[in-house]
């Protein structure tokens, strides 16, 4: 075999080796590509599911947030409505009470009120305070006659306060005071009225 034939044989052998090596590299690359593609696909699916889950979580969170905000708004509206109804009831009661204190029936009521409060305090010397309007007709002489029946001393105070009606009775030293004014009565009734209105508006609070 000549040199040319020898070189040709060597070249063919080298080419065969290169081809085989190339084919092996290609097969390996294809295998790696498939594995990479599979891994990437799985990762992509996982990432997609994660994004979906996060989106659902955010959506649920936003939904709850919106529902919570809406509930708070509705609650506040109902509370405002309740408070408004309480104030309307008080305004109406105030009008009626102002009409009542201008009647003779109220005079009887006030004298009976003074009698009951004085008996309840169980003190021998008491000072009775009324508003300026009631002081125009309630005299010391009237209190003396009442005090005689109760076996104690009642003195009409020189002080006047601006309240609708009723009275304040205290001991001479001022250590014991009983506020039986109509204004204070209304103030004490307000929480009870709020509860009654709440029972109308909110069954769960009944």
C-alpha cells in the first residue's frame, strides 16, 4: 500500500472516530437537553402553580379585606342610625318634659319628689335647690309645712342652676348631695334607651 493509500486509510479512520465521537456527543446533548427540558418544564409548572396559589391567596385576602371594610362601614352606619334614633327619642322626651314642667301637675310632682328624696337621705337638716322658674312659686313656707310632716328641716337654697326641672337636695355641709333633676334622670335613662334601640336594630345584641 502506497503512502497515499496509507494516508487515506488513516484519514478515514480518523473521520470514523470523529463521526462516532460527534454522534456520541450529539446523543449525550440530546439526552441532556431532554433532561433539562423536563426539569425546566417541571420547574415552570411548579412556578406557575406557585403563582396561581399566590394569586388565589391574594384574591382571598383582598376579598376578606373588602368584606371586612364593608362590614365595618355597615356597622358604623347602623351605630350612627342607632345613635340618631336615641337622640330623636331624647329630643321628643325633652319637648314633652318642658311642656310638663309648665303645668300644675308638675308642682305636685316636685313636692312629692322633694318628700321622697328627703326621706331617703335620712338626714335632719337638708337644703333644697331648684331652678329659677320653680323658685318663683316654691316658697320657704311650703318647705316648712312639708318638713314638719317629715320631722326634719328643709331650707330653700339661694343658688339656682339651669336645669329643666326637679331638684337637688344636699346636707348643710354639702357632703351628701342627691341629684334628682329631670336632666340627670334623662342622662341615666340614655344607656337604657340605647340598649332598647340596639335590640330593634341588632338582633344579636338583644
